[in-house]
């Protein structure tokens, strides 16, 4: 009987199962966005479709161009934040609450830097969301991802605040693992976005 109870405690909880199903729905959501992007790209005469720009847009200085350096740096920052959030999980698994908190707060800071860099990058672009299907798909994909990064940062902040209150132990840290899983998800999505939008031309 005791062995059966131990097995139940070690199994996946309903809340974690629900979170994993939520992540699966998020994968499908971004899968739909990527599919829309590739369909738009396949239907366009060229990519970026500069021939679709009107004379007025050209006169206004609209250019369907992307700078790669800042997004590449941002990618490195986000990958690093994924390492630090996983480090936070490893630390709490060993019962090291201070190590967990350092990992969470560093990840949060890096996430905020990433979002700030993305917003700055938007100000440097010479096209808007309504400047051809290129602008629409670019801002839709990066905008939704940015919203998810902001949600992930909020998630990490809440977990860090709970951690300050001593709510997590080596045996009870499911929320820390959930925050880490979500952060890894937004990291992987960004790597895919960076590859598709900035590398594959």
C-alpha cells in the first residue's frame, strides 16, 4: 500500500498534464502561423515582394529589408536565458533555493533585454504591418512571439516571488519546472522564427 502511494506521488500531476496539453496547443497555434507565412511566401511573386509596393510607399521610403545583427544578438540572449532558467530547475532539485532564485532573476532580466531589443528593432525597420503581405506576416509572427515572451517573463516573475517566500523545495517545485518548460518553448519558437525570417531569404 505504501509503495502504491509513493508511485502516485512520483507520477505526473493533473496540473502538469494540463500545462503540457496547453503547450501542445501553443505548438499548434504557432504551427498555424508558420503555415500561413509559408503559404503567403509561396503565393508571392518574390520574397520580399518589393514589386507589390506602391509608388506612394516607395516615395515614403518603405523598404522590405531586415537587419540581422541585433536579432542575432537577441537570439543569443534568449538562448542564454534558457540555460539560466534550466539551471534554476537543477538548483531547486538539489534543494538550493538561492541558486534557483538567481537563475530565475537572471532569466527574467535577459527576457526583458530581449523584449527591449525587439521593440528597438521595430523602430529601425522601414516597413509597417500593412506594407504588403511581407510586413503583415513579419509583424504577426514576431508580435505574437513577443507577447509570449512577455507572458513567460511574467510567469518567471511570479514563480520567483513565490520562491522568495520559500514555497519551493527539492520535493515540491512543479511551478519552477513549468516556467522552465514554457521558457524553453518560446526559445525554440524564436530560433525557428529567426531562421525563417532572417536567415532563409
